[in-house]
C-alpha cells in the first residue's frame, strides 16, 4: 500500500471510530424534554386536579416537566385519539379512566383507535360511582327507588354525562338486574347536570362520589365500586345489595401509544410507584373520594382487558348498538 493510500485509509478508520465513540452522539436518556400528559377532562375538574398533582411528582422524579394538556369532550374520545395518533416516543401520554378503551369501541363505528393501540403504563387509582338522590327526593334507599320504578315504568329519570359512559351503563345495569325501566337524560356539562339534579328535574343521578361530600343535602343510595367510601361510610355498595353486574369500577392510570421504546417505558414505570404513593397525591385522591390503588403495568393491563370483556357482555345484554 502506498503512503498516500495508507494515510487516506487511516484517516477513514479514525473518522469512523470518532463517530462511533463520541459521547455526544449517544442517545440521550429519557426524558430529554418535557412530556405531555393528555387528560379527557376540563381544567379544574376532579381528575384534572388529580393529574396535576401526579404530574408534579413525575416532574420531580424524572427531572423534566410533565405538562397537563386538557382535551375534554366526546366521552374521552378526543383525548385518547390524540394519544393514539402521537409519535410513540414517550413524550405524549394519556391519563384517565378505562371507558374510552373498553366501552366506546363497542359503541362507535367510526372510532380511530382500538385498545391494542396502547401500552398501559401504570394504574394509580380505583374510582367508584355513586347512585344518589337530591334534596327533594322522597326515596331513602335504592329499594324504595326501584319499587317506585316498578309501579310506574319509564317515569323515573336519571342524569349522566352521556350515552355509553360509565354512569349510563351503571344505571342501565341496575335497571336490567331489577327488571325496571328508567328514562336516561344525558348532559354535556357536569355543572348543568348537577344543577338540574339538585333542582329535582331528574329523579336520581349516577356520578362521582365527591358530590356526597360537597352537598350535604344529597343522599347516596349505593356505591358502584368495590368498597364503601370512607365518608359517608353508611352508603352500601351495589354488591352488598345483590347487584352483581352493576358494580363498575373505574381504573385511573397512565397510558401511552403502542411502541414506546423500552428504556422510556421502564423509566416511566420506575417513577410511577413513588408518584402515586406520594403523600401529596394521596391527599389529592382522598379529597375527591378516589383512593390510591397502585398497580404496575401488567396488572393495570389485565384490569383494563377484564373490564373490556365485562363491558362487551353488559352492552350486548343491554342491546346497545354502535352508532
């Protein structure tokens, strides 16, 4: 080999070695920039307050801002669809309940995502719903409400936040199990729904249990969830009242578009337990009657898939057809 050719060859090897070993060209550890947490609820809502507390803990754990992005509407579909369509790089995540994954795909033909499009990172809480009557109601128990519905089929009405949501399915499951018929009145606005309920426009409501702690003139008849509330503790669960199919839990957690790199997913899952079990997050959870119930990614995924099977069975039994 001639000297000029030797010099060229040596230079090429040196350049290749430099590119291969330069630390600045190694992939930066995750996260290297702010992370978006998309929530399907409006600013100031109960879940919004919860996720903002969670984002503070994740920010501290991973040394990058976790920024809450509110995209409410369409029963959570808008927010979940935006996460599904995001790049699977770990910088766009979602937070919320499982309804948009387990209920909406069975009710909407034009849905742009499916449950297989997501990785479920970690579960932070298990929420409940409450069946309640307002200050003008004559009903003191769920039995009294059901007895009245039997005497006048279809005349008792209930409020929920929309067709195909958890509250709607809970009320229809109660009707199915007790053999009665209710009239569903869906509302787009939680504030409007609550005002109309308190005024007596509808006979009962299925909503989050925080209503029982903020309105002392509202009476809870049953809890649609695995356990009684800490306060008020005298409201029985639907399971205690022998309603087996109506106790629909709400699993709150973080999810991501499918295909997030393993190191990013591992970093997120490593930060989850400390964030969810932090005293500040526990206090925020207790303040909205949605206790912390941490589960890792495997258990969270299993819970969501089980709920999908339960909802498919319930929706099929109720005869609710996709739009």
